[in-house]
C-alpha cells in the first residue's frame, strides 16, 4: 500500500545501566524507501538497529514492524547486516551459504552462488584467510540474498576504499526486492546523499530529523550541511 509505514515506534527508551542512549523517542519509517540513519558515534544508531532486528529486547516503549511487535514475524521479514562479522573463522563461503539456506526460508541459494562468482570469492575459502574487504562482501552477499521486506544495514561502507564503496552500494541497490525498505547507517553522508529517500538523524538521545530528502532539497538544504549544523561538535 502506497505511503504505508513499515516501522512505528512509540515512546522508546533504551539504557545501558545508568546511561540512557535513546529517551522516549517516537518515529515512523515509510515502506519501500531507502532511509539514511545518521548520528555521531554513541548516538544510539546501532542500539536502534538491534532493537528493530530483535537482538536487543530490554527496552521500554512500543516497536512495531509491518504492524507486528518485534518477534517471530518481524525476524522472518528483516535481514540484518551488523557492523562486525558474525561468521566463525573456520567457515568457508559455501558453508556460509549452506548455513543461511538452512536457517532462512527466504534465502536464495542459487543467487548467492552467482553473486559469489561475481564478487570473485572462492567458494572453498575460509573466513579466517579473507581480507576485511572480502569478508564484508561475503556478509553483504548473505544478507542481500534473503528475499526480505526490510534490510537493516549497519555501516556497510565503513573502512572500505571508494571503488569498493561504489561496488557495495550498487550491490545493495541492484539486489533489493521491489518494494523493500532499507535502513542504512553511515558516516559518509556526502557520498550517500543521492541514494537516500529519507533522512533520519539521531543524537542527544532524541530524533533530531526525520524527513524526506526531497523536502530538504526543496528548502535548499543538503544532508551534509544539515549534519554539520545539527552536530557541530563532531567536526
């Protein structure tokens, strides 16, 4: 349905001991859009992503995806790329594909092996012998070969060179199912501005911006410029 919200959050608060990272935040995220999640380190971006993917559940407030509270239904339609590798070092590429194929009903094995070849990754190579860039390609392949409704990608462009960055973004954009939603966190705002439909900035425990990029552009604003206004202490 056009303009339907995929994510609805009301009164979300998340603390780690005495440290509050998200305080009584409410927001909606539209379906079918690419949403840029921005904020300085420690602003709660990863915590928000882990809440949406069901990896963190000790919070207060109401979080719904596709109209359902986080649980079995949402985990089946959400694909998550964390900011750190989750694969054991002994696992090979083909074992990782087999593992994902057994674990997720919506995983496309044939597509994964085609992408493995396109990525020039050896099916028998083990994670422990891969470079950081190779590992990131494998993780991205595994996540994007799930036919998911919602992709949550935590810093997929972190620590890679510009050519690899373009390759990763093309992979994400060309392999997302039609109508799917992407929430992507990044510090590379200038490079990513053209890709995002919606800008979501969080910091100081709050949502500081949640708006369509087209609305911001109509006001003569850029995401990079806005980020520097909202978070001048980062620069």
